[in-house]
């Protein structure tokens, strides 16, 4: 069992930066591939990127590629989502999730955080 807790959300202006954290507890964090998702009001939750269990592979969807960076600190059992050049359309609740699959693009995430709100004003 893995417990995930996101933090770092808030209200920012367009063009600002924000870093979200996802702290893990329970089984060794290094065993899991981690993904970040978001859900905007009235929309379905979408996958925006992830990092493999060994940190060797990352994947981003086109809408965030070049602006968002995912990293992990195994020693701190924490994963990060660095968000630069934020846009109003990035407004959403952001979730981190964990799975045993090697590729972050494999959609078998089984553990989820509670989410953190990010609001980007224009």
C-alpha cells in the first residue's frame, strides 16, 4: 500500500511558476512509476505526464511539454511537478498517482493522492 499526499497548489497569474509536491509513504517509493493527472471543472481527468520507477523515462502530453517537468527524490520519497509559464487553461485539480508498471504511459495507476487545486488567473 502506498499513500500519496500532494501539496503546493495555489492561485497564480498567467506566466508564473509553481511546484507541486507528491509525498509518498508506505511501501518503498522507488518501486513505483508515478504519474501526474489533472481535472478541470466540467472535464474528465487527464494524464499530463509521468516518470518511470527508476527515473530513466519521462513522458509528457503535448499541452505541457516544454513547460512542465517531473522529477523525483527517492531519498525524500517525494515527486515533483515543476510548472512554468502557467496558463489559465492549466487551472485544475492536480493529482499524483502510483503504479507498478514500468512505463508512465501504462494506465494502471492504483494509488492516488487527494489532489491540490491550481488556479491560474489571466
